[in-house]
C-alpha cells in the first residue's frame, strides 16, 4: 500500500511501508513474551481488560520474515506457548496478537509488536576433544541451556588439510547432559595437524539447525585408554548378546577380554542385572574412557539376570534363565572375563555380559587374599536420595521419568509432563 502526495497537480506515489500498530502511552496495552531457559516462550497480554475478551490469536514472525500463528486462546489469562524452534532464530523475531472482543469486534495488533532476539535460545556450552589410544579423535559437547529442546547434535571435524568432515551425530542418555562421539569415523589417518578443530551443529525440536552455538576446540589432548585399545582375548565368552535386553544399545569392541582389579561397588538394577564397579589394576586403564568417571572412574561389569527384572522391557531377556555366577564381594581382587562393549546410551565402557569371575594372581590393594564369594544384599538407601543426581547437574525429575538439567524452574520438564520432584539443586 502507498500514500499519494499531490505536488503541482501531479500525484506521486510515496512507497511508505505500513508500520506495526503500537500501543498508545495512554492505554498501556502491550504484548509481552516470557522467555524460558528450556521449553516454549509464553506470549501474554499486558494491561488489557480480560473480562471484555473472547479469544486471542498470537502471530509470530521469525528472523526470515515468515509468519505463523498459534491456536486461538479462549480463556483467561489468554496466554499461549510460542514454540520458537519452529522458526528461524538467527535474528530478531516479532510477536503480536489479534484480540476478539465478546462484542465480536476484532482488534488487530492492539498491543503493538514485541521484539525478541532469537539468539536468546542459543545454548552456548563447551566442546571437549581428545585423542583415543587407537589414534582416532573423539569429543563431547555440553550445552549450558536448552538441553530439553535439542533434538540432535552433529559433530564436524576440520583436518590438517583444512577440510571439514561430518563425523556423525552425538549420542546421550537421559541421565547425561553431554552429547558424545567416542571415535570419529571417515577421517584421514593423517588427520593431526595445526588446522585440527571440532565444531557442532545443534538440531532443534522443529528440525532447524543452529551452527556453532559455542567456540570450536582445537585441543586434542591424548587420553590414556580413552577407547579403543586392542585387548588380548582369553578364556571363553560365548554369545555377547545372550540374555542382554536391547543389545543394540551396546557396541561390541572386543568379543572376549580378561581384566583384573578390585571390586569397589555392587548395585542391583531394575533390569535384573548387577552393576559391579571394578577399580582396574595398573596398566589395565585402556579398558575405560572419560565417561567412566561417572561410575567412580571404574570399569562397569554387568552379570545379567542375577535377579528377576522389574523393568518391563528387560523381562523377556531373562525368561527361564537365572545367572549361576557367584558374585565376589566389595574389596575382592578379581579377574573378570566377557565381551568388552561401549554403552551407547551412557558413553562409558563395560564388560557386558560377564562370562566368568576368577581370582587375580596378585592383589594390588587392601585384601591379601580374595574372600570367598558371597551373595549380594541390597544396599541401604542413601540418606539423601538426590545427592548423586545433584552432583551430575540434575535439577528435577520429570513425570515421565526423564531428568532435567535446567538452571531455572521456569519451563522445567515442560515437554515431559511437568516436574515430579525437585532435587534441591535450584
């Protein structure tokens, strides 16, 4: 639309774009948007007489000037979620509203436009990289915020020839804030050089990608045994998938290994397995990686089907089978044999399933001789049941059983049925 200006009898079209209608100083009516650390924004009316309103529809223009609208809101206080991940956040976005009164009259943009910097959604964070013992690089990305809004993370690697490679998506578990690529694939063997760098692309719930939410890292500090060593196979291990539920969550690194160490912790799990944490002997550290720090820095051993599973999806794996192994007690210096695997859900390394336990040739700590194996009694509940979760940065347990790492209570667990319990972190 253009306005016409008459000069000397001639009409000239002045191409003046229509400007958004702004609220008057007298009315004080405006549109506001509450921003959240995780989950959708919340659009709301300010200084409107809600008793006169029948419905409100909010309109959002993203950074690429594409418009979309919310469903009409028909009840007070006439707030609506704004799923910012459905649009382009790389710049300023606009939120406005059409208000329909109970008289049937529609007021367009009566509260003006509210401008929001889409970069508020940037998760920032940090990247850590290392060199595995087989010479391949690996990396993790830890976002500072919006963990629940991230659908996927793609890792990119720049090699010594200044060439970029898509080295695959990261993986993470519900209990973990890090996205992990344990070992980059598809890169040249001579990758090491001055140009080496790792970058990430964040994929939002709506499929939009955010490139480089945080600074690249160029530090590939070698980590002893960060993964993939060449183990020596001993003894007999049998089928690495036997009585293992959802075995595709485990990546087989070696079909049969034997390692030694001292038993630190024994825990019963809902899937019927035990988690036996083994403090490895010197020169055995190649069987753990950086993620094993979450398990006391120990190698995770899983004797399967020791107890009846209470976890529904694990019941069939143990049907008709009860593990005959005698479980060594905490403090015993032992050897253990079984398949060596990477737990793709958690990122740490395990022997899973355990094929056999034995006595180590020489103790390295405390006991001079391994005590006789005993049955495992359930561990007493901790005095503070949420201490371990707080230590991992978990701020809340959601109603669907997932964890939230939000640094604020606003919007926490908004996509997971709300908050079941706060851990006390915030």
